[in-house]
C-alpha cells in the first residue's frame, strides 16, 4: 500500500466539480472503473478524485494510504481529492458511517481476503503491460480435484500464442503464486501476466512457456483456512489496517524464506502441488519434462512459499524467484543451516539452480537486498532486482515478472 | 429478481444469533461468501440471514426483493432475516445510510452495470450444475481487437474435455449471450455453463461443442455505451430499482424479438460478430464450417439480440434460442412482416432453422408462451420451455441452457 500522506483538499474539489455529473476535464476516469463511471478520476499530477452517493451518512472516508475524509458537495454527493499517488495499482475501500465497503464505482479485486475497489495510476513506463497488436495467448480456467485437500480447485493456465498451432511442441512450465489474502485470479486480473507475456514473446525477449496460477491457500479436509483470511470478513468487526509490507499474515508462522521452517499450510500446498497440480498440468497440457523445464516464483507470501517448496524440491525446479517475499536473513541467516542447508554447498547449488531471483520495491525496505548480499557472500549466485519508487503492490510484481520471465529456460 | 415479499423478523433474529460470531447451527453460509465469512447464511426453509458491521450508521437495509430493514443486535452488528427465498442465484446490495453498496461478505458479480453481492439458495434439483468427477473442459480468456468497435475485446471460450486430445476433430460453435447490465463473464461465473456442459457431455446428453461468450455491449468509436449501463454508476444518484423483468433497458429501443427493429447497438454487435468475432474464433479454434455447425442464444437482452442477429443471418446460423428474451408478439406479431418477414414462409423457415427454442421462467409472465403459440399457429416449429417457479434470474437461464444445449448439432 502506498505510503503517500494524503491531505484534505475538499474545499476546492467540490467547487472544481461543481454540480456536474462529469469530473473536471483534466481528471481522467480510472481504467478500473465500471463502464460509464466518471469517478474515481486521476489528474495529470496523479492526484485522485473520489465521489460517492451516501445521502444520509454522517462520516465518509476513502481508505487509501492513511485514509482521507470526504466532504459533501453542493450536489449532495461526497467528494475527496488526494495528494499525488504513486503510479500503479492501489486497492482501497470506503468507510461509510463505519461500514467498510467497496466503492460501487469500480471493478472489484480480491485482496486481503475480500473484494476491494481499486485505482490504476498510469505508469509512463507501463508499455510492457499495454495491449498491443501482437499474437495473443490464452488464460484458461481449469477445475481439478485434489486428493490432498479433498476439494475441487481452480487453476488458471496461460498458454502462449503458438500453443494451439505448434501442436508438436512441448513447453516449459512456470508455477506462479499470488500473495496473502489473494487468490488464483490475481496474476492475470491485477498482474496482467498474459499481456506482459504476449508482449515479451512478440519481442523475442522471453521463450514461449506455460504459466500455472493456482490458489496457495490449501488446507487438508477439516482444517480451517482462516489463517489466510484472518481479516477477511468485514462483517465480523471493524477491520484492521491492511497488512504491513513484508509482515507475515496473522496466525501464520514465518515463511521459509524468512529463515523459519514453514507452516502447516505451506506444507499442504507443497504436497498438493506435487501430488495433484503438477500431474493435472502434465496430463492436460503439452509439457516439456524435467526440472530444467520447471520454474517457480511468487509474490509476498507466495515468494516465501516458493522458497519453501522449490528449495526443498530441487529435483523438480531449476528456476526460483521471490517477488517481495524472500527477504530472508531475519533471525539470522546461516548458509550452512538456513532453508534446510540447501545453500551449504554453494558450488552444487549454483550448478543446480539456473536462476535465483530476488525482487523488491525500493519503498519496501532493505531486507531483500541484505539477503541477496548474504547469499552472494556465501557464494550463491543470485539476481537482485529493485523496482524504483514502488512499494508492496502490483506494479512492483509486474516489473519483477518482466525481469524474471526473460531469464527462464535458457 | 425474486418477487417474494420480505417481512421484518428482526426481533427474533438478533436473539437467535446472540453475540456469537457464528450463525445459528442450522443456518449454512452461502456458497458465494468470501472465504471464512459466516454470513449471509441460509436456513433449511430458505430464509436468509444477513449481517454487516456499520457501527455509526442510522439506517441499514438489505436490497433484495422489495428490501428489508436491518436491526442492530446486542453485539453492535446489524442483522436481518428474510422470509423463505426462491431457489437459485440472487443479486443484492446493501443501503447504508442511503449509500448503495455491495455486502463485503460475498463475492461480487457484474449485473445491472455494477458489482453486486449475491446469495445462492440451493436448488434440490441442481445436480446438473454440481461439480462431479467427470472429464473437465476449459474456459479460455482470449483478447482480440475489433475493427468495428476500435477496441480490444475479451471473449471467454469454453472448449470441451476432449478438445486438446482429439486434435483432428473440428467442433461446432455455440455463441451464447448475456443480458442487460452484464458482461462476458456472466455465463461461466453466474451460469456455471462449463460445469453444466461437462456434465451433459459426460452423460452423452450433449455433443461436445465450443461455446463463445462475448460482450454484447458494442458501440462504434466515439459512441456512448451509456445505454447499456444507464443505472450503472451508483455514485451519480440514488439508483432506480432493478430492471423490471422483461422490460427493455432505459434508452434502448425495443429489441427485435419484441417486434421492434432493433437498435443501433444491436446492429453494431451483429456487425462486430460477423466482421471480427467469428473470424477470430475460426482462426483460433478447430471449428466445423457452415451454418449447421453454428448456434446462437442469449438471455433477456441477449435473447432479443439473438433474434435480431441470427434471424437476419440464417445463412450463418441454424439453431436459435431465446431465454427470457424472446417473448415477441407485443405491438402485434404478424408472421408476414415481423422480424423482417423471416416467418412468412413457414416451410422454408422450418427447413432452415433446425431448432427454434423459447425459454422462460414461470414467474415471468405469459408473453413468451403466447409468442410460441403464435409461431405455432403460423406453422413455425418451435420448442417452448418453462422453468417451474423461477423468475428473471440465473436459475431460469441455467435450466434453459440445460434444455437447449442437448438439442444442438444433431
């Protein structure tokens, strides 16, 4: 979530908007609005203007960053304009007399365990996730039954543009995980992973590959999944603020990437991945065999999960990435013992792991960079990527993906 | 929307729930809730209990059917319990001091031009849309550029379970349209069309086919799409009630199925379908050629659109269906002139159109049945299907689909 401090400029905004149904001419509706909704809109300097009809409410706030009080305009609608926002995708909610709800003006996005509103502040360098006239792949919804969890599960699978025409070709597979409070839709809905891949492939910057996006919130029959959605139900109480960047979710043990031992849930996902998901993918799609054709990465909790799963199963994975989720080193990184001692023999590790990638937003703190340096000092070859000016948000992860995918399966 | 009259039983419901975080033991959380959310829950007699945290609100209502006031319980949360609801999928919103918003306890669904909450009241005969251990197809997201609209558009395409293994087989194609205020996601998200097809194919009740679900809200560059979403932005004013069953959306001319001439938008969709969508589908998928391998149907506005598009292009379609959207006959059905005179030569029509299907919920009124009888009287072979006890809602349309799909491509 952005760390920008928002200030109240309500006095001017209602006059700027007047009683018109349309926003000021230099305020462009966000790309994430529902069809025809003029608000929220974004000014050229990235201030964002919100509006909501709440005729009988006493207090209305926009919950973005540190939050922002709205004011009733002469037209009886509530308005707020923020200070300039960081570029990228930002979830938000409204508080209406204390009820925390999505803004009905925008599409909704699953994050923190519920459906949020969101704005997209355009990135001037966001050409890599823009729709272009290039051959298009597909994102395929595929249901499958898991013996480990005893449930039907949904995976989304990206297939590259040539998948249905090069019918003799077998493709490498990249398992790509979402973060805490999210689900299997995050990477293609918020992340635009299909658009980024189509563009990378068209420019011959990445090899055509299959990308599997599953739900890492896996529990065994009878176990509670509440730890993944501890703040999920806004009906139960006034919710806590959004998760602190880099913090582990409530009730979940520190992930393996942080030097911990992983949690029950993380071991269930690993077991499910190996017993159910990989076999389904390899029976359903034309998949190239073997560890050198298999990559894994994830964002935030999904990065920690990746370190836990892939580093413990290097017979199955040769490419490993953590995006804002592999800072490691806290509680004392020791190359001889951390992550089950996988880093102890650096030469052997470097031979096995073709790419070890650590990505982070520059606003997220120094932990990941320190971890990268510790690894380097221990002789472990790794790539450190820092996204300039971004925080624990989707723009960081789109950029991490764009940096990581071209290095795969070379 | 259900026509059930809801009555206030707030006095008893807050005591029933007490201050516990969990609902009464015989009240089962709706299948559409976000993970871990105990409310809304459904009693065995199909009463539905709602809950929301709105600590400082003065008035909270559940907007389902004719609406229902919530009452604050001893735990400070707001509760309401409805009278028994009709089985099936029902959208709803909350009014919190006059702000109309989605309930944060449920997933959200695009309808009436914005994202609604919803409950699913189980249908005891809903086995046909239940997940079973059968071979599974896929629903594929495919972006394509339309020359007619000048925009990137998204289609979802269902491919049957054997599509990727029977690589020599070419498949017939069924173009399936959503209703007013909905989009290309409706049929697989609310309609479970992929699950229904997988089940029908496994039971050998329907032939394997490709199903294309696109967005019928098509306008030319520079034209406004507002007529499709006239009530879409809840931020602009207190919204009107949900659309009356069978009524045309505001600003849209009566559809061709109602004896009108269609609207600009409907002709743009037809032009886009023929110029852009069908060619994309036939270049991307293994499609059997010709009109006898092409079907079209839609719900509500999509039914009227189907009658407008398919009956005017019988060189391209041999199977035609309207689900709650083809009542026709109003303003005077005349077999010699209605729908451009396509019914004038009954023998020729019956030879060309392999199936003409008219479906409706029994609670929607007699218009579609009357139209079917008029057609029969004019010598036009048609199938009339009435879904028992259901209204202008998704359960009607799931059932219509289940009745229509087995008759295709025989």
